[in-house]
């Protein structure tokens, strides 16, 4: 079985920067604390499933893309 490294933090940072947003702005738009968003970008915490789905919708990508399971 091919196991891929989960790269959520890298993808979150890349998507945020492509849109010219700060971590604080993203956190506010998602309704979470900015430090929480920082932890997600640094792969120090994993978002709950519903929030992960909300983040994917916010950025217009799939959850699989966020987790590094597939490319766009």
C-alpha cells in the first residue's frame, strides 16, 4: 500500500498565501482563533473533520487535496 505523508500544513499555507490572506484573516473567516489556525499550518494540531470540510470548501479544494492524498 502506498502511504503518503499528510501535508495539511503546507497546503494550508500555500492556499492562504495564494489568496493574499493572513493567518488571522483566515481564522476569522473560518470562525476559529488565529493561534488555532497557526497550529494547523505548522502541523501541530489536526482540525476536526467538520472544520476540515469547511476549510476545503473555503479554499475550493477537496479534503483529499488538503491531506496530500491527491493533487489538484
